[in-house]
C-alpha cells in the first residue's frame, strides 16, 4: 500500500491525519519519559526521532500548551 493510500485510508477510518496521530503518540511518550525518567530533554527529543530539540519543543507546546521543561516542572510538584 502506498504512503498516500495509507494516509487516506487512516483518515477515512479514524477522522485523523496519520501524521497528527503519530505526533500525538510521540508526545504521549515524551510526557511519560519526562515524568518517569531524569533523561535530559535533548535526549528525549533525539530518542523520539525529532529533527531537533527546538522542533520537539514546538510540537510539544502545540499539543500540550506548555514546553517540555514546564511540563516536567509541573508534573513533579
């Protein structure tokens, strides 16, 4: 199945874009890692396959309404 066909079929069946779904899952994992590990944010970003820490922070902020550092700080209070 081609990438475009997979993406179209995924959207038809779930109502979500495949790329948005993948980003959401990556950020869910980032939140778990921020909460339960002491790994640096740059290491989490690289582990999850983001091209840079700034891109990771941008996507994280878009989906979570806060930065990764703020999330970690708030969750650990």
